[in-house]
């Protein structure tokens, strides 16, 4: 039987402590951006929809690490790891 793998790249709002010194904006604005840009609970929805699937989710906010693509010049408030 083939195993289903579901990629959930944007559910996290976490910003690791070691990243903060690299931000050019304050913590309140960065946390707000992480919150409004997240696809909250999509990891839980995927697990509910496919309980036997392997759910691969990003451990940090999308403002830290873009899982898909991030063209040069995008409005990006973090860094690519």
C-alpha cells in the first residue's frame, strides 16, 4: 500500500530565539505578521482528514523560512534559513 504524505508548510507561528537579532522590525510587528500570514490549524485539519498519513509541517513561521518559493524582491520580513 502506498503511504500518503501531506506537506503542511505554513501552520506554525514560531519564531526561534536565535533569529530575533536579524529582524529589522520590532517583535510586536514580527509576531503579528507571523500570526496573520499563518494558515493556522491546517496541520490539525490534515491530520484529521488523513489520520494515517505522514504529516510534514514546518517548525517555524513562514516569515522565517519559505517552504515553497521566495522570489527576490518579495515583501519578506525575515530571512531564508
